[in-house]
């Protein structure tokens, strides 16, 4: 059973999975309004206890997303630059903080802010024909929505510099080799595989997933000794949840748990 959420960005709910489709032909570019709508949508999904994961993809079979429309910056306005960088940053930070599993189904070109939205997700699947790049420096700009930070974290400083400083574009297979994506799918199959991963994650408690995700992402900014302490705290805090009780009891009774995300 599926249902559609009434929002500025197309979003369909399939079971416990929200499927978000970037839809702004011809290249699924972002606007200030659509970035604001994405942030609001993610916040609404976080508040819905029936949503455990989300998948984001692009409309059509050519572009995942080409990022921002460069026409926005043609007049050199610093105010426009400030407004857009703030909108990009906020939207993708909210996405990265989504409590459940987030997966980017990269079904075509992912350029600039189009790649940065994928970098804000937990996992990435690229179709075999997809290409990815952060080409902003070629037009006198730079990635301002987490690109310099998230890319370096995922692929290492060397490849981040090749892509950002040298403007190198990578194919799906190259992206897999450097750990930019976690899987490559045949053309037209990224969304299918992403849905399989999302449904697979439903075996896990959504409360546990949220805690694990906080701990994993915390490793980017704090030393391991702090993370080890947080890990123990999060473990004990799970005993405040209904899911902990349901999960252990279901295991002991040799049955599948029914999560409540509470």
C-alpha cells in the first residue's frame, strides 16, 4: 500500500519507506523554495513514527540532480549567494540528521549540489551510467553544501582533491572503487535496490538505528574515547524504549518483533 504526501517535493510512502523524487526538469536543479521544502519534509518524516527510512532519487533517466541553476548567480549578487548557500546547507544538514536510514538512488548525472545531496545520505547506490562530480571551481565557485567535508570523509583527501581541485568526474564503477557509493546497479534499478535495502533495515529497531547513526556520525567530530563513552550511554538509554523490550522478548520467544519506533 502506498500513499502520497502533499508537499512541494514529490514524496510517496511505501510501507515504512518515504520515497522522495527531485523533480525540476530538465536537470532536477534545486531552488531556494525546493531546498526549504526538503528541510520541512524531512522534519515531517522525522515526526512520523511509521517512517523508518527514506530514499531520494531524480525524475527521469538522465539526471539525478545537477545541483543549483547557475543562472541564479549570473549577476554576482553576494546576497543571493548567501541566501542559497544557507538554504543548501540547512536542507542537507537536516537530511543528514534524519533519524532513520537514508539512501540516495543515483539514477543519472549527480553534479555539484546534486552530488552533495547524495553525500548527505547514509548510503548511495549509483546506476551503471551515472557520473558524479563537484565542478564548482570551474566556474569560480566551490561546493557549499557539505561537499568539501563529506566527500573528503568518504573517499579520503586525495580523491576529494582530484574531484574538487582537478574537476575530475567519476563513473559509477570508479565511485564504487573509491567508496563514494556502496553499490552499482544496472540502469533503471537503483531505486529498486534502494527499496530492498530500506526494507531490509526494517528488521532492525528504528530506535536502535537512530542511536547507532548518531554514534557513527559523531565519530567525524570527536575522538574515539568520547565516542566509546557515548556508546555505553546510548546502550543504556535504549532500555527506556518499548522496542528494546519487544526486541528481546521476541528473540526469546523465537518470533519476529513488531517495532513501534518508541
